[in-house]
C-alpha cells in the first residue's frame, strides 16, 4: 500500500487541475452506479462482485475480489498516471489501491470518504442512517446516475454487448429516466408515490434533529429522487425564514437554483398557486403555511400536479413504459 489518501473534494480538485493525468476510478458495482450515482468523469471498474451465498458466520452476502482488476485499469491508465480510487466509503477502494500498487502503478490515492460519505448516526433523525456528511455526493462534486458504457471496464458477467451499448447511447433522457424509475420500483417493490418529491421534502421539513429549512427540504427531495446536483444541503442553510435573495420564499428559490432554465416558469406557477413569491407576503396572507410552500415547490420542480394527471415531465417517474 502506498499510503496516499485524499478526501473526495481534494480528489476532484486534483482532477480539475490535470484532467488528462489524473484518473478518478469508481470501484463499486454496476448496481451502485445505476441506483446511487457515480462521478461524472469517473472510470467505472468494479474491484469485487457481489455473491449471493449467505455467510451465516458474518451474517452477510460477501463480495468476491476480481483478480483481473489491475489488468482492466491498465487498459486506459499508464503507470505514471495519478489514480484516485473510490468506493462507497473507503473500504473496497483500499483493496483496489493495493492491487494497483502491486501492479506497478506509482501514484494511487484512496478517497477516504468515498461516494456517499458518513451516515447520519442520530437514531431520532428523520434522515437516520442516510449519508449526509462528506463523500463525493455531499461535497459539491459533480455526479450523475446516467450510465456511460464507454467509461465502464467491466468483468465478463457484466460486459455490454455491442447492441446494448448502441441502445444505451441512443436512449433519450426521458426514456432513461422512465426506465430507471421503473427498475427502482420493480426491484424494491416501491410505488411511484414513494418516489414523490413532495413526500420526501415534507418528511424532513423542520423535523428534528436536522430541522431542514424550506430550501434545504426541496434540495433534499431532489437529491433523493434525481441526485444530479452539485448544490449541498449546507449551502442552502441561510435561505430559510424569508432570508432567500430578494425575500423570495426559500422553497421556490431552491427550485430555481436546481432548474435555472425553468426559473421563470417555476416562479409563475408557484405565484399562481400560493399567491406570491415572497415569504413576507405569503405569511401575511395567512393562507399557506410554510409546509404548503415546500410541497408546492417540490411538486412544480418534479413536474407533477395532483390536479392534472395528464401533466408529464422529463424527470417524472413513469412505470407504464417498458423496454
């Protein structure tokens, strides 16, 4: 082991400084790339495969290291490249870094906080056990759930055929969004309502111990459903209780930050529903409590409208489409 360590944020900054020499390598499983997300620029090369034989002693389904890992990395990386290796939280990436060091790669860093960072350990939190601290996703680093087969070097059982790769490249964003949502619902036996942004937002809004404000709650819901944003929960902490720029409601401010190309549309629709864009005016009217504003902003951002079943969005979850 070379003993080189970085945080996710430090790894991203090193990549920004020298993108041709620095390689970000995500060593998790294809299932994690699909459902959790991955760094936008990362090479995705699993270091281990999930086994499905129960280990009664360890009380888990173990993972089997893939001994051809370093060989697959050498298909695109040179021994003098700087490699930044990540997994979920730093364990598998340590194994991967060892493999690479033994194979002759000279500069291999382990990203210690991984993709997801540390889980919330507070058992009373509505977000308990959810990774909300550090890690690539919580550090403002770019990530996505859109798969990129051309940057995936998979072991044989997972390799794409030429037909599958061509289909993945031809798939539109709407088709991909619908297909992935459908897969989530089928695999985890969840209904589309359980993937609703409004429900996610209201679940955490002002709830102890985190007590996320209106802006943070909308961002939290977006990340739970779609994931693709570099904005962090901490960045929106100042924008609750009427403190968003220009006195805007924090919920609509967050929605506009997450979808800037739809900002005017979102503002107009929000004002039509709530009566104003401004927190002070909304409170003075005493018609819509803050929770209503959070719910409305989340629904508009997701593109869902409980009063109009015909409305469709490129980010909505539609389980009626099949592959």
